[in-house]
């Protein structure tokens, strides 16, 4: 009996990959680009999860591709995806050894003065890959990526390769030069460490999130402190990297809002970061007569309530495709 249509597509893809590999080995750079194109986005995301930095992840992705191009002669032609992940993961492990751990303010014990901060992930990095569709937003959300940074490097790599990327234990053992028993042991410890530090996943669908987003932005733009506070959970947390200070609980956050941000005039533009609801915030600048970037606020929403805000004060708006200024309008409130 002949193969199914799905089998046919798989066989054609395998033949095409084999042809591209042969051409790439002969020095055809375009063939190499086509060969690795299906894996570039997911490798970049893997590097981001490993490193907690979009800048470092982009560098690691490029170095992975350079090393893959240079190493084609030693590649046996089987399991291209696993081979690329072997290169990428090992590159990330080297960078982890050389650089400081990425943090969010809520993880600090106090007194730290030289901290490397976790960076937000633009929505354009995730796209609509099969990986994202299968796993939803959980594998890139801030809390998960922040928790990963506290795992020992080997545990971090094993958890991502097994749980997020769904490599088999034997494949992970080959990628990391470990035994299968060692992979299973590292996975068990990583699962326990990460799950103990994570809050439950959000139960909000896109429609209810739209309502929250509209109300939240409108309250900020109107200077409605009571309206904002009404949307915050009792155990809400508010942080503003690179500032190490953070606020916990409704009274603490409310006092902070009244004393600081709500004395200014804002414009909010909705976006996405780490698969979560986010806002590009613009602060009115009377000297220029327009609104200038104030930060990228990434929200964690559960059951219609905002449980955490991480305001990245130095976010790169250009990386998110955001305007670097907004014109003033007649509704600008006077600064109190």
C-alpha cells in the first residue's frame, strides 16, 4: 500500500532537506539559509529562555548559525534540529558561565547594586509557530523565564529541551553529553524548583483580557487612581527594573501610585510582551510638548484582576515596533 498524504509530505521534506544540505556542504550559502530557516525562530526563543536577554539571545542565535555553517563537514546529516539545538544550547551554557544571572526586582534580597536585569520579549519573536500554538504563552511568560534563571545551567537546559521543546530523554542526553539517567534526574529537580515558585496560570480568555486592557489604559490616561486600584488584586506586586525597589500588596502599591506615577499625565498603547498583556507607556513632557516613553508595563492578569506589573523603564520601544513619541492633545491634564 502507498503512504498517506502526510507521509508523502514528510518524505518530500526529507528529500528537500537532504538536497539543501548537499548544496550547503558545497558552499551554497543560500541553500544553508533555506536549510536552517524553519528552526531560527524557535532557536532564538530557546536562547532567550536560557539567557533571559533578547540581546544575548540574538547574539547566541547568530553564533549558532555561524558554527553550524562552519561545522557542516562534521554533521552526519541526521536529526538536523537536534544538531542545531546542541550547538545553541552549548553556546548558551558558555555565556551563562561568563555572565551574571538575569533578575527581576522581586527576586532580590536587598542591597544588590550591580544587577543584570531580565529583558522583556517582543511579541514579534513568538509569532505563530507550532511551538507557540501547542504550548500557548506559558513557556515565554515573565514568571517562567525569571524562574529559569535561578536554575543551575544544566537543569535549565534539560527542562527546556524536555518540557518545552519535547526532545526525548535520549536525544537530550546526546545534545548535552549526559546519560539518560542524569537527564531524568536533572529534569525531576528542575520541575520541582520551577513549579514551587510559580503562581497558577491565568484563566482569562482574550475577550475578558480586552476588557481589562481597555479599562486599565483608560483609568491611567484619566488619572483615575481609584479606577486603577479597583483592578488590582490584594496581593498585587509592582516593580520597575532597573530600579531595585518594588512594592507588594494593595496598600503599598496604592500609596506608591498616588505619590508618584499618578501625579503625571500618561498615554498608554497596548502591545504584547512575553505572551502577556503589555502597554507602551508615554509620559507627558512639557518641555517638548509631547509624550515620551515612560516604560513598557507587562501585566499578569488572573480572573480579571491585575496581580503583577513589571514596568521596564529602559525598554527598547523600537524593538517592539513602538513609536518613540506621541503628539500632545487637548486632554492633557495639568501636572499636580
